[in-house]
């Protein structure tokens, strides 16, 4: 697979797992326009690649992501209307990227260490599986700066519910890994670098035991709940079920189950 | 009350509580088409019976329900189109049944022991009150078999939220009773067969202290949140409130309160 | 600021924080029509006052609010149609008030002690930040009286999700402060009167560190999630972000951040 050239990201593929590392450690991996565009391009480039089973997001040098890097907007050089337009685009494009990653057919994993703030929290909130280090620090500091958590709001509400989103967005409270798991930001809590890597291995092993197309169909279905009307959703779900059971993966999966062997897609798996 | 003949269910009525026991222990109570149809028929048959205050679902011989029993579909004998159609119907009819039970006017209770998997988890997710044994095992194993958790997806998302649904559906992780309570699948955790029966007694005693028609109206209202527009919902809620307060139950309930006695519907109640 | 005359409320303003105390202790602060109307009037009167940063709701003499005070309806004097109409209005007006307070631009704080029942629970459920005393008692007792938790249903479901709302509304179970925090009714648990006051001080200090207009814009956005369509919401969010960053608060907030000083709106703040 040939990925687009990236300046702000490190990319790595290992046995079907693509790892995207946000790589602006001098800014605690704050996202500028280029970084956001690069994530969008990379994720879209693997959209039809079922050989890529998962995308792991993490940050370079101990922080996940400290938010949007407003300093990179170069606001001084332009007239007022142009600056307003650039500000709008800078903000909006981030929401487009998060919307796209949320709907990626692959399983999205987030490894959350250090700062997970503002836009970084938004990105964490669309992961299918999130692992939080106990020392990670989650916050929406925006209103303390006179600005707002704009593009991330719907993803935070979908993640932790309105009740907790109100407190975190309006008070700007910082929460650690343990509280993040309690609030539902993350699924797994780890207590050291080693434990985080081990948990990541466990998760990717599980991912390799799952059928890729069935995974993509399941994810689409979950994200359509509340968007598509109930009976129409269940009709579409029955379509997808029938296609899956009668397709290659369903035939192989049920045969492997009867024969008490691993299905072909799980051959490198040592989890389960 | 005369119930329809059932092959796959055991039925019992005790002082207003109907217990439906899934009774295919050789398959860990996996649901075939007949079992699904029988649940539908029984639940519909008591739809207008306010003497039935609650329906308790449980499984025979230590398991709640291990999912859908695909083996019962008899796929070999028919041509391809017929098989596809049968598969679709087999799947879809389960969603229709769960949708119906979700909207039953009675309080639905689930006693969750052993396997609570796939479709069994879906059925658990529409209970109003769920009790989980610490050794119960909850999972959506579908994508490991190349298929998908199709009809249950919306009920799982409504039950535990998108965040936890993503992890459980996409990784197929098994969780025990304690984690099920933490995730919101169940309300009460018990540590032995005896404790589960005692908790069930406590719950049914509470149920007998509640007015049946007010219960049905309340349940309808809760299930309409997010479906009916906010102001219209509150208008309908005020209609229902007025009817309840001025109806037999409201008159009896408020009179009993003032007179410090139990209302007529709670006469056999020893809870509260 | 001149507030409307209130008979059922105590009002206090301290450095931008308006405290509204429900003051019918002989009825454990049960809400009659007048009290509901007074809350509505007071909250609407500060709607455009950005000098009022937060509204704290609490109850006089150790209880928050025991629900709606039906006894105040004066039902005897009128004919049947008039009584039905008055009952409907009594109920519906409460839902209008809660809907308005939910959308107030200020941060709503609830200090929850003693009885938090029925309508009192509904009011608690639209707070942005709720502090619960360990001995507080939360319940929806309605169906035990033959009536229904009508106007509060959507707010309870939005607060704690359908799963927990089903159990609490249908069984009428009482839960204490610790369980209320676990279920997401409240954010903070306190163990004494002193601790509750201290936590309240911490919360109001945080509130003073937040920019008022950014707060109002953020709150509006959070409440529009699930109401406004996703892409339209993100477009509006980018509008609000651009206005905030380029407005007075955004300029002051980002300048203060660079200059490592407190922004002007946080001058009296000793939190952060």
C-alpha cells in the first residue's frame, strides 16, 4: 500500500493494523490545518482496503493531542473578511475530518496518554475502542479562552451523554484516565506505558479475530441508530445479515465454528 | 387466562406476574423461529390484560439465551432465493418480536444467568428491570462468525449507549455480571441463585405496589422520548397526567395516600 | 438588578451568581403554580444579563424539592371541565418552566439535599452541574399514587438514559446521593453540609473563570445536538467559533493566555 506523503503524521502498517501517530511533539501534537488534512487523506485512502483491519491513533512523545493549533492560522497577513473565512474553514474542516473518521469501515483505536484536550478529545470520542493511561488529562478548556468547543460538541455528547458533556464543556474541568473510563470517554484503563502497549496488543489481537466486512457492516449499523428510522433500520439490518451469512465470510465463519478451527481471517490471531 | 400452546416456552402466572421461561436447554435456549413466534403470541395475548402486571423472562437450566439458532433454519432443502428469503425473515421476525416486547404495557423483568449472547442480549436490553448473576456472560460474538448483530443493534445502543456498544459489538468481548451492571445492561447484581430469586421477589413486590394503568402510560411516555417532538410529547404527557389523576387509579392512589393506607392495587404487596 | 417580587422563592445575588432558594419548607418545598411561575419569571428576567454568570437552585431547610404540590390546585370550587383544564395547565406549565431553565444561557447549578422527588428530580435533571449530598433521596413516586411522572419524563431520560429511567420511573425506587452520582443524576458527591458548601464554592469559582458569552454559545450548541441535523449543527458551530474568536472575549482570552495573566472576566476568580 502506498500512502500519501505526510509531514505531520507518522504512519506504520503491521499485519493489517495502520497506526497513525500525530507528530508535532513541540506543540503537544496540536492540530494545524495540514495535520487535519493529512488524517483525512490517509483515512480516505484506506476506505476500500479491507486488508486494513484497524486504525490506531496515538500521539508522539507522551501526549495524544492538545487541541487545535490556532497559532498556525497566519491571521495577520489578510484582510478582515479573509481572516474570518479562514478561521471558519480552519474550524469546520476539523469537524469534517472527525465525521469521516467516525464512519471509517475499520475499527478505530485510540491510545490516550498525556494531553487529550479540545480537538484531541473530539478525536478520542469517535474511537471504537479507547485505552486511557491513568495519567492522561482530558479537558475542554475553550470557554476559559473566550472560545467554544465547536466541532467536537456533537461527538462529545454522543460519547459521554449530555449530563457529563455539560459539566466538562462548561466548567473546563480536567479529568484523569480513571475518571475518563468512569465517564465513558475510554474503555480500558492502564497504569504504565507497558500496560498500555499490552492492552493495545490484546485489542488488536481481538480485532484480527473479527471478520472485516462483517465489522464494517456492524459499525455502519451502530452509527445509523437514531439517524435512520427504527423499522427501516431493522429492514436494512436484515438485508445486511442475509448478505453476511450467505457471503464468503459467513460461510467460512460458520464452517470454522462447526469444525472447531479458526476462520481464515483470524489465522495470525492469538487472542480470542 | 388461557395462553396459546407453547412448545419452546414454559409459562407460569403467579398473582399478576407472568413468567416466560425459554426452554431449549440443550441449545442453551437459543431461539429458533418457533420460540420467537411463541414469545410474540404470548406477549400480544396479554396486551390488554391489566391484571398481568409484569412479564419475567428467564432461561431454563442456568442459561438465559445463547442467541439465534441458525441451525434450525433448514436451509438445505430449498433453492437459493427461497433460502435468502427465509434467512431474511428468520432475522427480521426477531426484531419485530423485540420491538413488540419493548413496547409491552407490562413491566418487563429479565433474570440473567449463564449465556446472554447475541439475540439473548437483545432481549435483555429491552427489559425495564434486569437482574444479572455475577457469573452471567454477556457477548455479541457475531462478527467472529462472519455475521452481524443485526436486529439487536438499536436495542443495544439504546441500552448502553454508542460508546460501549461499539466496543462490545466490534471486539466481541465477553463481560460478566458485574461489568454488565457497570455498563448499564442490568440494574442489579446478585451473587448466588438464592440472591437472584430474592432480588426477583423484591422487584415483583415493588411492581405490585405500582398502579397498572399509570405504569403503562409512564412506559409509553419514556419510550416516546426522542421519537415524538419535545413540545408535542409534553402536551401528550399533560393529557395522560390529567386522565390519570382524574381516573380511578389517581383517585384511589391519592385517597390512599391521605388515609395512610395501601391503594387497592397494592393489597398483596409487602414491599414498599 | 431589580427582581420581580417573589413569595415562594428567596433570591440572592453574589458576584454574578444568582441563588434561587425554593422556600416552602413546610411542604418540603413542593412546587405550587405560583412557585413555578416565579422561577419562570426570574430566569427570564436575567436572560440577557451576561453579568449573571450562573443560577444556583437549592431548597430551604434541608430539602431540595419534594415534587408538585397537587393540594394547591383548589379543585373543589369548579365544575368538571374547569378542573380538568386546571389540572392540565398545572402540569404543563411545569414542563414549560423546566424547558426554559434548561435553555438558560447561564450555567445552572443544583445543590441537592434531602428530598429530590418527582418535579424536584426533573428540575435537578436540567442542571449543568449538580452536587448531591450522600443523604439526599431521589425518587419518582408517581405510579405508586396512580399518577405519572409526566413533564419530567424527557428530562430524566436525557439525564440518565432510558435504561435507568425505566427502572426508577416504573419501580419508584429511592436512590441516595452515591447512587445518584453513579447513575449520572449528579456530578459531585458530598458527605456533609460543609463539604457541600465547599464544593459549591469550587464550582462557582470555576464558573467565574469561564467567559460568559462563550459559555452561552457552548451551552446552546450542546443542547442542539440530536435536535439540529449533524452537518447543519457543525456549520452553525463554525459560525459561533468564528464569532467567539474574533469577538471581545476571544481576543481577550487568547491575549491573556499568551501574556500568562487572567482574562478580565476571571478577575475575581481564585479557582482554576
